């Protein structure tokens, strides 16, 4: 058996963790990234090129057995170029749909999922009309290239419209009702080439300043509601002929579940699966894309994750945190940049939460001792 | 914080798994290996050179923050060359001691550990004399460059002596009593630069044809006897100023523990720690060598490991094994070659054993279903 090679478009931390999961399966990884500093290059072959550099893209494609993306904002022309040459998952259609908030929402509603109320807008006048219909406050979200809270602006009263329109770059947008939710959940699942779908435990997320701060799994969710959500998402994936891991963000509004967006890729809210599930989201994405049998998505205890943002700070003290599992991405610290994460696993939710609090304190202040009892 | 770089001499599967553990800590890895096919090269920078190529060794050393070995048979001159230029752990003295069975046994006995009876021999006549003193059967083991049963020959009666001497290459050797043991154990532990030692659960191993076949942990061992063994080994490590992971092989003869050999490195019998412990042996070796705080060695349930030897066979069917965790090393299959391993974890020893049996059956025959109940 000669060694198989997986191509990943994008060489950030998601590409890096995909490459490490692929290596465990004996699969080599080649990543494509515009930057020579792409951190996945530490553990994978790196082809450097702009996404419109067809020569570089062609070199990237040479000898690949399959290819995928680490994030949904890879320009669709580049995705299509590679998909024309190499088995590519998830397909360009799925990625294109996730690139546009309007198309994404329409796909959800077609699959029978409830979403926040929204309206497509392309200028200030349309925003004002939509705002009158929907009421304040609302959130203006650019239809394309939004992630980690980028491309979003709150509108608390009509006079905020010009500033918000300016802030998102005067681009086609959705005006979204400001949903009053109790919690944010994500559903991470994987769909294989055969159509088989496996679900990870539902995850509860806390965002700070639009960036994921902590995740906890399994989240307690009404079984029947969860099952309905999953079935509707499965129907959407099936209609897209989707292959790979997908993460769906859901607002829980007192038991009414509004689906906000999906990421056609491995997702930050699934990082806990590295230690907290039998098979990580990264390995299952590789398995799906390479046409291998999917691995068990069963949980291993109760898991919690804290993102390291902007700095890895007192690296040594964080590592001294008993029972915590540390992941650094090999990226230079920069404001608002995800540079690593810490996972804790425990046999009970209470012990997990106690450990998670201590890790959070450590991440904020440096130094901590994670106790062995709740 | 600029990224640290770890050097690893030897680019096989151990170097590969060390590199992946280092990457999780944000540490880049450079491996040195005589072969361009070295499988660690998939996930790390690879410097290719013979171990006596000082130019290549000097290139390897450039900019390293620390260096280590993936196996003990790296020529000691090469180790010394690197140690003279880069902080090197475990030190050359420890590695040299593990390279010679006689010195290794002497160190054990000095630390108060019991070993099998042995005698140093350098020719057929000395073997015959030692055999008369010790009795048959006995095992002739070359003092140097033995691993996975290589450099060993059984002597069942005096007439076997010439053939055994021939078989081990007519090199300086130990004649070892053939110990009648109930089981083989290994003690895997890590010693940090500060002298702190942490122990993984004792592991019970089954060898087939001199190569590790399966490991199970935690093994049930009398707590007081285990504690005594560990303390004696710690004394030996302290006298060597040892830093890193070490694995000690022990024969359990009805509760009498005879220490056979030690490996100054991460060890096959510790592969289960990737999923079966909070911090893997690979990560703890990197932490120790880089001078970082050691991670928790606590077990996560009951773990079992099966080696994949010679072939990865029905790769897809093995991956379909529910609950099993698959590791391929990216090596071409060859008779007797370790090309991967499979780990199972469970909440009870009985369930672990049931799953392990199913994985063994699958490894031998291809295809299996690992059940969820014992």
C-alpha cells in the first residue's frame, strides 16, 4: 500500500490539526496557503501561493488522493479549480452556500429548520425598511466573509444605520433580529461518502466579543428536539451531497431552537473531541474525505475547552495545570488571534466545570492549580 | 514568544509520534535520519545523513533548543557530537549504559534491583563455563544492538553453543538464565529536568517472537512491590541525572520481580498512553526534554494496545472497528516491521479485554466488529 496524500486548502490551526489526524491514519498532508508562515507547515508539506495563482494550485493538486478546505472563505474559484482535478469534499456547492449568509439561511428553512428572522439588504434605505418591520435592536451582518464576529454591527436605533452600514464595508448584508437566547449550542457531525452520518454530543458555547471562549460537551438538550434538529440538518446535508464534518450553530430560546449558521468544516466548538471523543472531529473529517469508514463519535466523559486568544502568556504555568490538555498552534501571538486551546475532561459535569473555571482563571491571570475534586 | 525547536535523532515511528506531541505544545521538530524514507519526515523537518556525517549533524544542530533520541542505538559518537552543541536529554551516559546489556544490569543491581542471573562471555569456551554454572536452558544475548529479540539465541543444551554463538554474530554477550516468569511488565515513567518523576500505570505485555504483541494497563501489581521497584529505578535515574521517559522491563516470577532491561526513550509498551492517559508518554518526553512542567500521568480508564506488524492489511476494515483507535506510521509494510498500532480504552478491564480480543482477531484475519458490551 503506497501512502495516500490529502490536500488541505488553508494552512492555519485547523489545517494543522487535520494534518496531525491524517498522519495518525498513515495519510500524508499537503496544505495550500498564501503565507510562508502558515502554521500547518510545521507538520505538513506547504505549497505557498495566492488563491488565484493557478500554477501554484496545479502544483498543489499533483498526486493528491483527495482534497478539502480548512475554512469556508477559500475563494470559490480556487475551490473549483482543485475540485476539477482532485476528489474534493465537501463539494464547492456546499462551500459556496456557506459563504453567503442568505443562501445558508434559505437552505436551513428549506430543510424545515427555524432561523432568526432576517431580511436581505443592499443599501441604507433597505436597512431602514427592514428595521421598521423587524424592530430594534437588530444586527447587520455582511452576507460574505464573516467569521469570529467580523462583518457584523449592532443597530440599537434607526440612527445607528449609517454607522453600521459603514462598519460592515457597505456590502450586501442580512439584517438579523437580535435573538434573545438562553444559550448557544453547536451540533458537530460528520457525513461519509456513503451518506452515513454520525453525531458528536451537542456542545454549549460561550462567545466573548464574537469569538468562541469556552465549549462544554455533552450539553443537556431535550432528546426529541435534538433529534428533530439533527434530522433536518441531515436532510440539508443530503441535498447538498455533503461529505465531511459540519458544525451548525443554534440559538436555544427557551426550548425554541433557531439555527444561525453552519461551517462546512471542522470547527472550534469541536476541538474538545480530540480528548473528549473516541474519534476526533479532525480524524473523522479525514476519514470522510478519504472515503474511509467513520470512527466512533462517542464521548469520553465530560469535556470542556477554553480558547487561548491573543497570547499564550505564561506558557509554562498553563502546562503545569494538572489534568488539563494543552494545544498550541505554533502561531505568533497577535490581538484577537486564536493561538491555542486547553481541554479538560472529567467523569462528571461538575468536576469538568470546576476544572474549566480554574483553567479560565489561569488563562486570564496566569498560574493556577486545577484541583482533583469539584 | 518565538517558536522552539526540538531535535530528534532517529526518524522512525517514535520520532514521528514525538514530533506530533511536540506540535501540540507549539514546538517544531527536526529529525535526523540516514534514510530519506524516514516516516517522521511526514510531520517534521528531516535532515538526512549518516550518523558519522559531521556536516549533516552540524546542520541538524543549528538553532535547536534541545535534542533527544528516539532509540538507544544511535551511535554514541553522534550523540556526543550533538550533546556538545545542544542541551541533550537523556544524556549520552544514560544512552551508553542502555547500549550495553552488561552495564545496564550492573546499574540495576547497584540500585538494589534484582535481575536474572547472567554472566559476561566473549567466546565459546566462556559460554560453556557459564552454562555449566547456570544450567540449561539459557539465552545468549549480544551485549550491544539488541532490540525486538534481535541478537538473541536460545541454548537448550551444550551442543547448541556453537550455533548460538554464530547466530548472535560472535560478539561480546551475556549468558542469561531462562527465567520462568508468569508475565512481563513494563514500568514507564518520566523524569523532568528538576528531578521530578511521574509514573504511568504498570503495563502488562505479551511478546510474540520477541516482538511486543499486546499491552494492557493498568496491570494489577502488588502496591508495595511496585513502589519498591519504582523507588529503586528512581535511584538509578537520579545517579544517571536522567531526563526524559524511560521504560523498564520486568519479569514477574510469582511475585519476585526481576528487572531485565531499560529503554532510555519512549517505548512501544507506552503507546497506550496516547488515549489511555491524560498526557501521553510522547508529550511528557517532550515536556521533560524541553524543560517544561510534566503533565499528569493518570490513566483514563483501562487501555489495551495491539501492534500492527508486517502489514496494515485490510486497512479499511480495521478502521471500521468501533471504539478502536488506529495509528499508522506511514511505513511500507515489511516482514516483522512495526507499521502501526491499535488502542482500545474501556471503563472496565473486562470490557477492555473483550475489545482487545476482537481487535487481535481482526489484525490476524481482517474484519471485525468490536462490541459495546463484554
